[in-house]
DNA sequence: AGCACGCCGACT
DNA sequence: GTCGGCGTGCTC
C-alpha cells in the first residue's frame, strides 16, 4: 500500500510512502513520515494499492481517525489552486492542534457531507442581526459553525452562544475536543476563526460568517483566501445553509445579492443617531477639534457617556487644505501615494509617478499637506483643552468604563455593543477617504456605519470633513445602504475594479537592485504574453536603495485569473530563493498597499 | 521551508 | 592545502 502525503511545504505534488503492515490509513489522516532526514507531520490525501518498492515507510499515524473528510480535502485543493499555494500549506493552516503527550481521547471519524443542493447564501444586514443569530442558532437543527474575524470575537461569541471553541485562543486540549466533537455531531454550535473553516460537520450544517466585510478574514499567510469565499464554496458543495452577517457587507457580496446569487434580507429603518458633519476648513492646521465636536465631548462628559475619537495612522496621501481634494490618479481614481523621501506621488495600481505639486489643480490653493492628525497629536492637544477629563489612547482602554475620551483608529469600533459610546467623532474622515486604495470609500463607509450602531439611537456621530456630501457620509446619515453601494458600484464598474474583474499582486524582493529588475522584467514579460490580462507596470516600494528592494505590480483579469497565470508563472514562483530574489503572488488582495 | 551538495576566497 | 561562504536543487 502506498499513501500520498502532503506537508506544510511549497511542493506542488504529494510525496509517496509505504504504508506499514497493520496500519489502517485513509485520506485526511495525519501521519508522521521521514522527510529529508527528519520526521515531519503530513496529511494523507490518497491511498493506493500499488507496490511500494523503494519508498520509505511512514512512521505512525498521529490519530487513529482522519481529521478531515475527503470533501474537506477537495475544498482545500480548490483553495490552493485558486490562491496559487501548495495543498499541504493550505491544509496545514486549517487543522486541529496536534495531541500532546499521553492522551486518552475518544475520536470520531469525520462525516462526509451530503451533496444535496442547498439554499443560496443569506446576507443579514439589519441592526438586530447578531441578536437574531443568537436566537436562531439555539433552535437550529444539526451543527452550526460560526467563523469570527479574530480570536477576541471568537471568545466573545463562544461565551454568548455557550459554544465550544476551535480557535487558537482556547487551550489545545479543548480545541481538539471541540474539533472531534463537532465531527461526531456532538456539538450544537462551534465557534472558530479561519483555522476552523474545514472542520467536518455532519449534515445538515449551518455555516456562519461574522462581520463578513472585515479584512481580518483574509490576513497574510495560509490559507491565502478570504474566509467568505471558502464558506461560499463549502456551502455550495455540501448544500449547507450559509449566513453572512454584516451591517456593511463587502461591495463584492452586495453585488452578488444584486444578482441573486446571495439572498439579502432587506432591513427596515430603525431609530438612528444624528450623524452631523463639521467643516474643518481652516481648523485642522492648528487644532484637531471643530466646535461641534468640542461641544459634544463636553456634553457627553456631563452626561457621563464616553466619547470615541477616530483618527488614522499616518498620512499616505497629499490633500489640499483649502478644498479638501486629494491628488488622485486620473486613470485609476485612487489617491496617489505620497513618498516624502523621494518627493513624489505615485499610483499604487498603475505606477504613474508625478513630482510633488505646489498648487491644487482644483482650487488653486497653495496649502497642500499630508494628513497629519495621528493619535498622539490628538491626545496631547485634547489634554490641554480638557485637563479634567480622563483621556486614553491605549488599545485596551476600550474596555475601561472610567475612560471618558478614547482615541484610536477605526479598530475602536470593533465589537462595540450598541450604546457603548455616547459619541463617536471622526477627527479627519478625509484622511480615511484619501487612503491610496480603491477600497478607501468602502472602509470609510463601514467605519461610519459602525460608529452609528455603536452610539445607538440616542448618541451622536460627528464627522469632521471638507466633503459633507460624500456618498459614504450621506448613506450613513440617511441610514441608506443602497445609496452607498449604488455609487460605489458605479465607480468600480467605470474604472474596472472588483467585483467587475479580479486583481492579483506580484511582489518581487530582489537580492539587489539588479536582481530585482531582472525578475521584474522576466515576470512582466511572461504575463504580457497572456491574452486577456492588464499588466500594470511595476514600481519600487519602500525607500530607494533599500538592501532588499521590493517591487510590486498589479494584474487585472477575468474570473479565471488564477488558472491563466498559474502555468506561465510556475517556474518563477517555485524556484523561490534564487540569486536574483523572491517572487510572491497574492490573489484578490484586499489592499494594494 | 530545511538541508545537503557544490564551487570560489582567507586561514590554522 | 582546508574551512566556509551561499547558490541551487531535492525532499517519497
């Protein structure tokens, strides 16, 4: 007997081993195998009756039963192909922890799912979506798998749903028990992060994705695919019900709902807070707060309600202080990225580069500045203005009920229950809108809407901006999602962004300038030979003359983009560490940064 | 990803 | 003469 085994290595094919007599093995089982002089854990993806002449023998099985069903391996294979990653590396990111020491566990083999066609995915956007989920899962038939964007959210939801945890925030023994318990159908609800996407569940299963729009669902590293896409594919293949939760879904998911591939439950209007804009003209030069926001902080302090001030990290784009316009790429519509050291503006998508301008082309204004109100500056200014208030910009101050003013990025609003804040102030929304990325508007909209939900109907959202009529602000003020998505989809369609195409990012880290250039030229040449692609020209990232120069370029193509580039780029991606450098590819990047 | 083999500069 | 630098290729 021969077992084909994949490892957490960038190998395109499984490696074959002799199965020792008496060892019963099946696909999805973890094994210890000799590899390059050491013992490593791999996962069996196939067993054959062939002669094992000349092959090394497997050492042992890690568990007496498979951890993955054949159906889950197939989803892993699909994800690996779509993301141009190895199967072994992809699967390794979605397995339960290894047993430690002597364990006396009762382990169930994984169930194979049904292959019946299921309902289309559902999208819940209304304000009561989370409360409704908690109610519904309690009475749902079968097992429910809830995927959270991060460990913190997983912990919160496991508590709320009285569910077992599969994420790495829980002790390993408990995670293993939850994994095999869910496989056996013993658990009613399990909660995890992306590492739990392949836990086998007996049908009928319900799959849930929390905060569908959250970029944490596709962090760097394996599996290099958005959890939403994994779950949509899984639900389609096994006929599971899939529920996507988000007040502000990704534009991609909204578009699918427009096209009836996702069933969107329309939300009736609910009592909504005041969303007011405050004009920052002439203010932000010296002070971060307009009068309305100053008043609001004072009022909230009197009413003993906390205020959150949302700031951005550092400026990455250039804007006009007079009219608020950002310098944008005329072809791509995204804000041009500012490089101070090289004194130029460049487009992250097409690599167009301009010298630093001195005059705003829109209004002729001469006061051009990067957006400069980070948390630190806002804090010191606030302490001077409100010496009697308790002010904090510590990330964990989110949970401290005594802090009266919290300063932080949009992360402050993550997981905030309704009414957590009396007021949320956006110190400079324009800085969010100017981020050099075509998803800047989407992220600003999500943050504004999250702020409105976090202050509740009796609270207030104050948006300091020079663009009070921007569609993202208008949509939140009017509690009208349709307003935002209609405008955003028009913008995406006109300039040819997702969901109307697929993007892919090629990063090249050269050993030196010469090596980087050689690899860039080679990969560009390969890609330009493929019909149907738009290959943007490459640009150097980071400081000039860096030891390891980083070049990057974007590729735009149709839905079958991964299959179009996989074969031509194979050699380049495989021969990883070469004299000249390393080539890496990222399909469907969430950010062009 | 490791790790081992293989071909060019400064040492006990 | 060797020790060791990393570039290249392989791992069943």
